[in-house]
C-alpha cells in the first residue's frame, strides 16, 4: 500500500502522447502544426478543439476547456487526478510504483479502506433488505412506490431499508468478519454507555451518500413512523471518511449531466433530487437540508460556474439559505434563484410535471439573486425605514463579495433600479465593504503566514509571499473565497498585466532567451523565469492576485524540480537521434557522392544539419518543460490557470514562412519579457499615484507637512513613471544568437 511516486508520475507524463489520448474520444484531423476536431465538452458544430503535440496540450477556443492529457481525462471522464494518471499508466503499460507509506499514513489508509469496506457491505445489506425481505417489501418498498419512485431510480441511487431490529446489521457484519472498531467508526452501529450495540438506522428507508468517485461514505435514514418524538431523519456521524461539509447528495449521479448542461441545480432533500432525476432533469444535487459550505461550492466549480437554487415557499428556509448565496458569489459563481408555486417542493413539482415542463418552468421563472434577495429581505420591512435600511445594507454587503469588478458593477446598476437608490451611493458603499473585506483578508493571510513561520522556525525567501500555497486549500476548483482572491484593492486592475507576464513564464519558463554579462564581460545564458525572478526580487514586487501568486510559486518550484535530470535525459535521447540521423546521412552520401571533394562538403552540411536539429530539440524541450508540468499539476488552481495561459490559438503555417522569415513569439522573448515587466511596473506606479492622490484629498487643510509629503511622493512617482516609459518597448537584454 502506498502513493504514486514522483518518478512514476514523471514517466507517465513523459510517455503520454496527447494526440493519441484525445483521439480515443475525438476524431482529429491534422491542420498545420496542430490537430483539430469537434469539442467533446460542448455542442460544437465546426472544429474548434485544437491539440498541440509539441506542447502536450489541447484547447477549445470556443468554450475554453482543455489542458494536458491529465486534465482532459479529469474533465471528460470525471476522474480524480490520481485516477487520470492510472488511466494513462494502463494505456502506456507503465507499472505504477508507489512509495512506502509512513506508519501513521498506513494506519490512516488502513482505517479508511476498512471503513469504506464496512459501508459497502452495509449498502448491500440495506438493498437486499428492501427487495428480499417481507418487512423491506411491505414497508420500505411500499413507501418508495407510494412516493412514485421507479425501480430504475431505486437502483440508480442504491436505495435500501434497515430492518426494524436491534442489531441485524451488527450481527451480519460480524458474521462476515468485519472489525467491531470499524463498524462502530462508520456510525452504522452505535454502542451505548452500558455496552449494548444498536443499529443506528433500524426501521428506516436508506439513502446512501456517495463521493464524487462513487464510494459510499455515509447514509441518511428516514423513519416511516408517525411518532413525533422520533427524529424524522438520522444521518451518519462525521468520521475519517465522511464530512457533511464536503459532500453533496446526488453529485455522483449528476456530474455528467452538470458538465453537459453547464449548470447545477441545487435543491434541499434526498427525494427532491431523486424525483427530479426521474423527471429527466439530471443536473440536480442536494445540500441535504444544511446551508451550503465552501467545500461543497468547490465541488460544484469543478463542473460548472452556473448554479440555480430552487426553494419552496418556506420563508424561514429561504432566509437561512442566504449564506449559501454569499458563498457561491465569493467563488465567482453565477447564481439564479427559483421559487416554486405555493404548496410545491421540487419532489412534488417533478412528480406532477413532465421533463419539458420542469425545464421550461425553470428557464421562465429563475431570477437573479439581487431580485430574489430584495424580495425576501424587504418583504418584512414594510414602511419601517430602519428595517429597510438594514435589508439594503445586507444586499450591498453581498454584492461587495463578488470578485469580478464588471459583474459587481452590473449588479450595482440592477440594485439601483430595483431599490430606487442612487447608483453613486451604492458604488461608494460597495467600495467601502469591498475594501473592508480585502483588509480583513490581508490581516488573516498575514496572521496565518506568521503562524506558519513560527511553526517552521524559518523565514521564507520566496519572492511572491502575498499568498503562499500553504495558505490555501489543495482542492479549490476556483479559488476558495473571492475576498482572498482579491486581497489587494488594486488586484483587479493589475490582473491583466500580471497574467501577461505569467503567460510568458508559463510558456517558456526554462528557455534560455537572453544572456547576462558579468563585470569581466563574460556572457551566461539566463532563462525566462530566472530573469523575471531577479527583476521582481530587485524591486521588491509580488503578485497582487493570490491565485496568480500561487501560480508563480508553482512555476518557481516546478522549474527546478527534476529540471537537471530531465534535461540530461532529453540530451541523451537527442544524441541518440543525432547519431541515427548522422548514420543515415553518411549512407546517403556514400550512395550519391562521386569524389572526395563532394564527400567532404556533404559531410560538413550533414554535420551542421544534425547539430542544428539537436540544438533545436534541446531548445524545444527547455521551452515546453515548465508548461507541461503546470498543465498536469495536481493543484486545481495551477492546472486551470496553465490551461488558460499556455495554449496558443494561432500557429504560423508553412505558407507564411516559405518565402520570408516571420519572427515567432519565442524569438521575440528578449523584447516581450522586459516589456511585460515594465508594463506591470508602470501599472503598479499608476495605482500608487492614485492612492496618494486619494489620500491627499483626505488631508486636513492645516496639515501642511502631510500635504507636502504626499505631493512630493506624487512627483517622485511621476518621475519614476517617465523614466520607465522610455524602456517600454525597448530591447534591454542581449538575445542569444
């Protein structure tokens, strides 16, 4: 038992041919340097899905999906990162070597696997009870029939029944050899203080809870008794394999439909999900009666950025759900809200309407969250100005959570129209709350960083300390919370400049694009990422957007991990290719040459050609080394950004380069990299000037010293910007010839 070793991961990535992988799912045709086909992620009518063999990337230039072979499989087949790697390992007959686990890791892994095995047995036990026992058929199956649930849905969601006996499951599990400790750890059975053991779900119909990969981690049980003293629902307790914050009921069954429809519908309960699926609306999941959590939002973002929340007319439940709306907004998800007709819930509505009627009703009646929140929060305020002001403040604070500036402004305009409030007033208030959230986020990030430093006993010399990857969860399909995304108030303005610089780093990180000259006049090659690193470090600059900062940190580490060994392996391979090419050339010369003079000339030409091909191969490997690793990163944020930044839509065809040389982006790096750095620095200076000007407006008229200090700062910044402007567009490094 172990984990996939880094060496094995590298072998898998080295062996993978993305054209072969994508061809298993998409019909591809070569056009120019790339292969093209219909995109498998949306209804593509003309080929917009490009596959680059040299880069090891695919990209749809219509819907934006793609990435490395690993990311392609994760998206298309809904696989985890490890599952995608194992798929490729099987395809290329690579033995998956796993490192030995530490004793503590092995203990946790053994416990986890044992608990999953217990739950799998319990699932089979409950399903068998439902169909193969008199009690199960008369009570459990009759209940599902009464609720209109078909056999197909019973099988699809693995519904079951727990016998109304004290310890039927406990005895059955022990007979099959399952450990008492693990049976109790899962919570399917519980031991009282007096030592007696009881089945937790006895006498209840069972709704299993699956993970995204289909493993059963928990159960929900509904009583069919009318006894009001008995809890209507009983759920599995939290355990090493189950956290209710991290699971969404029905996501395992709905994930493909969510990807296909480009939208996730969220309802409240088990039966809501099952009935909607039975009606043919399969992109539906449930929060299982609890408010949405950050972890659940991240799960949704792996499949879509569009969510529709469906509520019945229960006002109390609606108000309690507003926190879920705020979490969705923080992660940049586009939200619609739907209220069903009075007396209806998703279960009853789906049971009494056809699939077309359900989807048509959703399309016609779903509304944006501002309209919804206004209706809900203002309903109880009446003519009371205090209550109305409090409701409007809640709405404004919610808008301030939205990470995208354009989206925020659109909602501000809509809010102004709905609430009959000046747009300028709303803009000002949203700005105040937005900056407050950003301040709180910065303080929290600094606090966590301080704690991290105290724990490790060392200071980091990382040039991008704004948000360290350790400060953010490993599985953020978007980035955790929007207020952390935009911790710097200037992040939105600087984002496009930071992305332009990172695009060059991601595409060409280890490529030696220029030379540095020491005091003795000696030249040494310098790579793109080393040049950028030195420039940022010398000016004390960091990335203001935490996700981009995290991406740059990944570039920094990946550009060094395995680089020396990888380059050496590639050189050995290219030398072998060179030797074979040279040998073939010599054979051709012997067959064609007629005298010693022509033999010598042809051998010189052959040597130059094979050396040129060898050097070109080394350059190609260096340029693509970092981008391949980034696009196959296990970090969702890094992989997603790499998929966006690395692909190139247009590649020059042979027609354009047949009669005249056209400089490629790689050949222009000695101009493009310094220019991207200078433009970022210029944008930072502009923001600092704006800050100083804004601060100047707040200075009291009699505070002359403060006023003069700010005016001098503004003059100095303008002088710095003028000197920097002279460099933008100029060539400031010596390119390698």
